C-alpha cells in the first residue's frame, strides 16, 4: 500500500538541514551561515538551535545566488530587493482584503445598510443606517 502524499505542500515548513539546503541552493554551508548571521535568509531553529530551512528559504537562496552571480548585485542591494519583495507581498494581501471588503460594501449598498470606514480602516455601520435603528427602550423601576 502506497502512502498518501499531502495534497498541499507547506512551503514554510522548516525541513532541510543546512547541508541539504546548501546543496539544493548550490552553495557552501558556510555561505548559508553567513546569510543567517547578516539576516539575509533566516531559517527557523530547532530546540537545540540547529538550522532548518524551508522550501521558501531555498527559493530565496537561489534568488540570492542568481542576483549576486548573474546580475552582479552586492548583498546590500539584494537585502533591499528582498525587503521590497516582502513589502509587495504584504501589499498584495492588503489589496486582496480590501477587494473582499469592497465586494461586501457593494453587496450591502444594494440593501438598506450603509457602511463607513474610520481612520484606522475598520468598517463601521454608517450614520444613515444607525438613524434607522429603533432607539433602545429605557427600563424603569417601579
């Protein structure tokens, strides 16, 4: 009986020891240690402080290799490129969230609700909808 393979692979799972990661990236293990020390690629650590690299880390290492050897970019330039890529990824997530929020707002606009956004970006029930709500009844003690 063959074992079932996972349907989705977690690209952030820290599974590769430094020697395997170095081989997969086409680098010397000492280079990976240096990149970890300067903060270029930071693998996760085991309880005993051993490095474990993920598939995403390997892809970053390959990109660093290509940028430094093929494009002639120094490590500071590569650090900036990686930081910009992280920022782009963060912005893409925010755009997707805003698209979902916009779709919800458009769907709600066809109904009776009105939404507004406060300065922090949180969605609030707007003033027009709030006026339509019945006022809470006061409870009096007899």
